[in-house]
C-alpha cells in the first residue's frame, strides 16, 4: 500500500506556546505488529486554560503510539447469522482501549500532581489507515475528514457545546461557526475518570484523502475551502502546508495541527509531484528543467555523432 502522508503543527499567531501534538506511525515504526500496510495517525490538542495542556497532548500521543506493538485483531466472524455491533469490529476495540488507557493515565497524573487550577486534559483523535479501510477513534473537537475528488464524504462529530446546541435545534450551523463558545469541549481525555470514545469505519478507495486536524484549522478555514485545497494536484506535504497557511491568514487564533494522507496515489504521478515541488523549493522553473534536458539530449547526440564519424 502506497500512502503519501505528512503532518505539520504550528503555534499560530495568538498563543504563547503550542499545546498540540501529533504522531505518524508507519510501516517503519519500532516494534510494529498491529498492521502490515498503512499508518497509524494521532492528533491531540491540549486544553487551553488548563494546567499542562501541552504535557497532556504529548502523553496521549505517546500512549497511543504503543498500540502499534499489539497483535492485530482476530478476523471478524463470517457467520451471516451473527449480528455484530459495529463498534466491536476490526481494530476499533483496540483503538478504544488505547484511548481509555490514555485517559486513565492522564487522570491519575492529575490526581497525583495537580493540586490547584483546572486539571490537564486534551482532545484525542486517532486513525488507522490500512488498505480499503480507515478505523477512527475520537474524543473532543479535533476532527477527521474523508474526501474523494474534492467532495467531503464523511467527518467526525465534534464533542463541543455549540455542536450539542445544533443537534438540539437550539442553534444553526452558521450561528455555531460564529459563536465565541465553540472552543468549549464536552468530552476530553484526562479530566474525568471515565469518558466515551466515538468510533468510525470509513471505506477507502485509491486516491482518497483523509485529514486529521485540530480546531485551530476548522475554526479558521471553512469546509468548502478545505475540500478545495485537498483536491489540488499536489503532495500531502504541500496540502498540509497550504492548510496551515490558510488558517494563519484567517487569523491563526489557536495552535494549528494537520495530518494529510493520500491513499494509494499513482506512484508515477506522485514522483512527478514531489520532483516538481523540490524544484519549486529551490526556485528552479520548469522551463529551466526542460532546458537542461534538451541540453543533455543535444550533448548526447553530438557525442554519438562524433563517435560515428570516427
């Protein structure tokens, strides 16, 4: 499985420190047993105004990293007469258990060390991307998207106060986007002894794009703009950088973290895109590259002609 994946985190324009953390654990991860092809992606956003938000997000990512060392799950039962709970399928129980371990660890750290102020906590979003399927666990208002041909097929639900108001019909989506309370989360890792993890399964096809991000992106950039950027013919690295730049241009009021992964891109096209972007980074134009190639061809032809004349 070919996976073009890149992650970026940025402090933003208003914050004094970056409380976001992320991890990309691929096929070269030490001790990997969980999967043979793909990658395990994690994004965490430490709660602002709480003690040690940056510590909580780093701890959460570190604890989830150890999930890749576990054995893969047993194949799901092929018995059509057995009705299976979707939340118990595939990798979802292991993802849920790992996120519960992160919650327990950070909650215990709060009990042991945090004597005053609000306890440290973090959002936590994880996704195992493997051939034909993405397995997701989510707590908080970091968000995952699944896009195909520039269209958003699915996205995770935010655990935020304004989202709850929208579900109850007490607020419109437009009102929620503008409300100053949209950063208030209703679920987080580490602040309570127990919490509920939402899980998802998304069927993937070659060329699909998945995005994991903190609210520092989605509060600054509309879904329509995100979809447009992820449809551009560029690498995952270029998509991620462009999304961060858009969030900064929109105000950059919070830390910004994004992970972009393109599923099974065409290898020749990906090689060309990477080559083109390296040339741009070095301020080398396409015309100059073509000129070099033509010069090389002419030199080869001249050398061959001289050899034949001899």
